[in-house]
């Protein structure tokens, strides 16, 4: 056991175990306790010492193994009782991962903390599919938005984003797809290309390509489910299969 309490937030990346950083693996190799999320590839636990405690604290939609407060308290308690606690989180800990809350809680209890950034699905999954989030003449920026607020309603940022030329990446938004589509349709963007990627970077990855007007039907045809990332913007038409799947669209 390590002599002093410490908490390290480690981003596990989008799913493929090869996409975690070397620094992240080093942190796992020195862990006394690992608290890991539902979106973490459990194969990464092979890098954890055999003597380390492993605790699943995942959250899926409305099904939570532990509340966020309970997780915060567990981090501190394990750090004090065991030493080095690694909080292993899918993607990047600070991109809709509530890593900031966990760091603040630990700091308020005087527990030293460190952060190992991870590759966020908000950026990586588009690239793995050959979709550039920015492209000269098409998109000068990209926005990352949560699909739903803590109150369960669609994020107000979606209404603003629908009226820009920016590429928009929506995380945790599949259950709000119909509402997101309606917002874009009301903004006159029905022909805007859109992609939905399920289980990105993993062997069972699936993608639905379409326009705002057609994507709900396309997602149903492809049997897309959560977890999924939604990408909206002209850059989606850069996907190698977009034109053939959308015969009435014009590739850019």
C-alpha cells in the first residue's frame, strides 16, 4: 500500500484499450483501489495490481450503482484507508465526466489529486470514422453539448447551435434525438448531414448516416442504441459512405 493518500482521475478514452495514455496505464499499475465507470473497457483492469480493490460505480441512464455524493465519499475514504485511488472514467474526466466535482470534493478534504486526461469520444469517434470536425470552408469550430440537462430536458445550447455553421457533437443525446431533430428542422436545417455512432472504437461499433430529416428512420434501421455520439454538420458528408447512403445529397 502507498504511504500517503492520493486520488488520480484517469481518462480511459472512448473504449478501445489502446486509446488510453501511457501515463494512464502507469497510474493504474500503482493503484491500491480503482473506481471505474460503466463506459470503461474492463479489459483495462488487467493493468491493475492483483492486490488492488476494484469497485464498479457506473451510471447508465437512470440506473446508478452509487450517487455522485457516494462516489465522492468513497474516493476520500479509500484514499485514507488504502492509499492511491484511481478514478477511471470513460473518455476524458472533464468532458461531461463530473471530474471537476470529484477533484473539488477531494481537495476540500485535503486529499492530494492528479489528473490524467483522456481521449474524449466527443473528438475521437468522428476522426475514427473519417469525419473532420473542422474543415476549411465548411466549419470553423465545433461545439460539444450534452443531450439532456440534469432536469431531463433538452439543453438550451442545442437551440443556439442549430443556428450556427459550427459542427455540433451531442453526447448522451440519443434519447433526445427526435427533439434535437425538431429543433434543427424548425431552424430550416432539415438537409444538414448527421451521423450517429454507437460503441465507437469498439469491435461492435455501428453508425447511421443521414440528414436531419432522415436520421430518426436511419437510426431505427441500423438499430442504433446507447451509448452513442451524435455529430451534426456539413462535415459529416465527408464520411466515405455518406453519398452512397444518401443518394439525394451532394457530397462536399
